[in-house]
C-alpha cells in the first residue's frame, strides 16, 4: 500500500464555526470535500508525523465512511498510530479523555452535535489538540487559510478496515487500534465521583430517566448508570444510537426532548431526569416538575462542588460564556474565587483550564464541564448532579429553592430565529451595533440601561484577542439582553436573543421563566427591530 498524492482544488467556505466545520451531509459527500479539509488540518498540525491520532465520531450517517477516509489519510501523512472507537464511535468528551490518556497529538472528531442527522441532515468535523480540547482560533484560522490554497492531498489505496473488531491492525506503515469507546471514559468517571453514594441513592428507590435521544451517549449511560451504579434497567431510554437519531433533533432542551419532559412533568414522575445530545457533550437537567436552566445548573454545581470528591479541595475558579446568566458570578463572589466571562465556544475555556485558573465552567447552551477533560461533558454533569443530590439528601426542587434563597434567582431564556437570510441578520446586527453607544442612561420599557456594548475578549493566559462576540444591553435592575449570531447553523443565519432577569433574595422566585421574562423578550424584539428586519413575529425555538 503506497501513499498516493491526489490533485485537488479548494472549496469555498471551509471556515470552522463555533465548533468545527458543520455542513449538510450532501456537502460533505462531494468528492474531495472531506479530504481537502482533513489535509488542511494535517498540513497545519505540528508534530503529526510519528504521533498518535485519535479518531471517532457520534455515529451519525456518513460517520463510518469518513472514518475510513481519515484513517487512509492519516497513514499517508505519516501518523504512527491511530486510535479509533469501535464502530467509529467516540462521544466528544470520551474523545477528549482518550487524547489525554494516550498522549496523542490530537484527535479528529466527527459530529454535527445536536443538529439532525441522516442523508438529509448535517455532518461535521473538528480537530481537538493535544490537551484534548477544541483547536483554538489560531489553529482553526490556519486550517481555513490552508483550505483556500490546497492543491493536493495524500491518501492510500487500501480496502476498508474492520472497525467493529477490537485490537490492532496494520494500515500502510501505521498501527490502527480499535478500542472500546466506553472503557477509558467510564474509568475516568469512577475516579471523580462518590460512586458508592450514588449507588446507595439508587438502591434507596431514587428513580431517574436518562434520555440518550438515540445518540452516542446510550452505551455510555447504560454502562455507567445501569451497570456500574445499579440504576434499574430501563433508566436509559432511546439508548440505541441510530444514524439519523430516529429522525429527531438530538438536542437536549425543552423543545426537543419531548418524551423526557412529558415524564418529568407527568403523573408518577421520577425524581430526576436528564438528556444528552448527538455527540454527548450537552446535558439537560430536570427534577420532578422542575426544569433547571443550564445557567442555574452551573451555579448550583459551583455552590455544591465540595460535596464531590473531585472538588473536595475547593474550586480554583469558574468561567461562563458571555451569554450565560450571571448566576454563577454570585456564587463565585460568595466563595471568593475568580469568575471569567469568555466568548461562546468551549475552546475559550481551554487556556483557563490548562493554566489551573478554573476547574468548573459552563454555557447557557446546555454545556457544563470541568478540568477532567477539555470538552463539555453531558454524562459527567449528570453524575455530578447525582453526587450532589446523594450528598445533600435534597430533591432537585428543594436544592433549587435553597439556592435561590441564598443567592437570588436569575430567570433565564433564549429565543432562536433560524435560517434567516444572512443579509437580513447582518443588517439587524449592524443597525443595533450603531445604536449601542447612545443607550446608556436611557429608559427602555421601564428599565434604565446601565451599559450597552459589543463584547470582545482578551484571553488572560495567552493574550489572544477575539472581537465582535455579541451585543449586550445591561439594565440597572440587574436584567440583561444579549444578541448574537450562531456559529453552528448550516443554513442561512440563526439569530440568538438571550434574556435574564435577576430577583434578589426575598424577591419573586416562583414565576414560570417565560412569564417572568415576557416584558424583556418583547423589549428585545422591539429594540432590534426583529420583525422589521426578518419578517418573523416569533422565534422558532424558545428555551
Ligand atoms: C457548540 C460549542 C458551544 C456553543 C454552542 C452554540 O456546542 O461547543 O461552546 O455554546 O455550539 O454555539 P452557537 O450559539 O454559536 O450556535 P455543540 O454542542 O454544538 O458542539
């Protein structure tokens, strides 16, 4: 098997977004499309030759084909060893775990996260670096620049490898090792939590439902929750990964995890409910008749972290993405630890985690994680919640009430306007940007604007600068509206509008979030002229 060099020409638009390159499957199926992007990555990664590379994905349609292509290219580009999850499967946090454990140069992860899959769905690819985390912007910018100048890629002419058999095979000059995708990750989880306490919780009759949404987390959740922690069989629902996720959006939120939400808010509801997404890095947390917003989840975990063995020495610091509510800031202030505000995208937490400045972080987009890997981690968040509930002996509702009673409640919501024409979205943002500087001190819908600006970030560890990371309008009463365009959509533009309203200790804590936020939501739509620019009178998704 001799490496062959194939001529190619660049494709437009191979610019990685918030989390890698995401496009419709049909785009990735074009000859040379995947090869161009993979070669662009390989050309930019220092030290690839002779190194170990991890490869895996969320099992969606096109995953297996892509893994075979990448293996051939890895062999032709001088990689020494490729580590692949059986069946081409690795959840995103498990891939991060394996990269770190094996001392790999990085990993290629195939996923379009929570976007629908199947022949008419989406596909994606991202590179994670040697720390296990998403490539920083300096690297993704280099991949994009390379993709615009590429003239050839290297591959092998070889038959497909058997990805379903564990063990080592030779491919060209390299070793390909097919591993159990769950084992390393499950072992890591056991080292972080009080497994005995969680086992005791389940043995006492505590009932939970975990919705794997027919996505990658099914085998991980079944192994850890049912086999290792003794939760009854059937605790994990929709646990068999399907290439098209059963035709659903594998997106753990109130809109898409319908079955789970129905159970937790229905008769004879279990004590605890959770869901994860396509590639296993997101999580949604529910209690009986309670939805815990991701921003609140981060705050509650920070406040209770020392009940968990991994954090028994206390937290070093915490971080949240800018649009995430400031609930965790209040916990950090009370604990006397730093709280960093970063742009949207898990990659921005990497330097802070590596430097030991933080060991817990999260995002409003159903992402929570810590320093055990360099990705957000859905099942980890669920185990952390279980550990806290076991240690505290409280229900989810009791824990939330206690939290709000101590720190006040931050109501939180987000409206998404999807697939709007790019020009309309750009015009809306440009117009709003132009008005920001005149807003401070003005009265909007009965609230006084305290400050309004466009968020930019200087990484305190490496000094890198990221401009234009969202428009924010903060009010004197502690409420806030944020606008930004998504970096993960695959058709047109998605406008995200985020709202939060702070009710201090002793304030009104018992409202439904959409009711509490209605005036802010109306104000946000009016201030940005959403209907005027887009023709939309309501969001596509409200979470
Ligand atoms: C990715 C990123 C997250 C980000 C989310 C939404 O998550 O890793 O950091 O918060 O996208 O980004 P946007 O608002 O730009 O669409 P995932 O789970 O899709 O990989």
